[in-house]
C-alpha cells in the first residue's frame, strides 16, 4: 500500500499512528509530499481530487481518502483489538470523538494557512479568532472527558494525540496546556507510546 503523507500533517499522522499500533506499518510505503491549497500537487491530484493528504492507494489499486476512511480501512487489516468499535454506543462515542478531533484539526490547519500561506495584507484577524474559538471549545470538551478514557487508545484518542502534537508544533504560543491539566497529563503519557513517538512532527 502507498500512503501519501507529509510528516507535518496531523491528518496523515492519524493513519500513521494507527498503522504502528496495529502492527501493519511495514506494509505501508509512505510517500512524503508537499501540499498547499494554492499550489496543486499534480501527483496527488491524480489520486485524490480534493488534493489533500492523507490518501491511501491499496494493494488492489483503489484509492481511499480522507483520514477517517483510511483509518477505518487500515483497521480491517489486522487481528488486534479494533480502534473503531464495531457496534453500539461505544462506536458512536468513538466516531463522535474522531469528528471532534478532526474538526479541531480543520480549524487549526485553516489558521495555519491563514498565517503561513495567505499574504499578510489579506489576513483577517476575526476569522482567525473564530477558528481559534473552535479549537479551544473542542479542547474544553476533551478536557472534561479525559478522565473517562482510562487506558483506551482508540481512534478518538489517536485524534487527540494528533491535535495536541499539532498545537505544540504550529501554535506553541497558544499555550493549550493552560486550563487543560488533564489533557496535558494524558498527552505526556500518550507521547511515550512508540507509535506516537515515531510519528512526531519534525522539529
Ligand atoms: N478531512 C481531511 C483533511 C485533510 C487535510 O486537510 N490535509 C491537509 C494537510 S494537514 C491538506 O492536504 N491540505 C492541502 C489543501 O488544503 O489543499 C482528512 O481527514 O484527511
């Protein structure tokens, strides 16, 4: 299988962490590419019309996107405990948590583009503040539920690790740890997992 990624991408990191945890990372060839909303990566565009990473090309030649679909597909390829509960309330709790962490990442990545890609004269402070509000509203919900996770490390917690790693990487000045002590302690423990350590965004 081929997985289009960038080592800085928190969405690609979800798939990379899950593959490590599931013991199938060696079946995946990572193709490290650069993407930008204002410069089309033509190689990626042939696989994913949305021109976003991650995109996964299976051994059968099918291409899957986006990260929730890729992660759920990878979860069918191993015999360990599943990262997506198959049925019942646990499944919907995990899917809701994944939706929340993906939404936080969408808002944070948009802030990144607003500051790193958009020309300075066109930047809109209120718009950034609106996205930041979504990030911190989401973090508050995760903080409130962190105690209930115990040792669980499913798709929701994988998303949380990607969110917190991305905020440290791109927005250290937002100081997400202030006001989120439970998440902070959780992330310290989660960062010791080999899957999380091996996929840390580049310095
Ligand atoms: N919903 C997508 C979001 C993926 C995404 O936004 N990826 C970013 C990189 S972190 C990207 O490819 N951006 C390029 C663009 O927006 O054109 C997923 O879950 O995979």
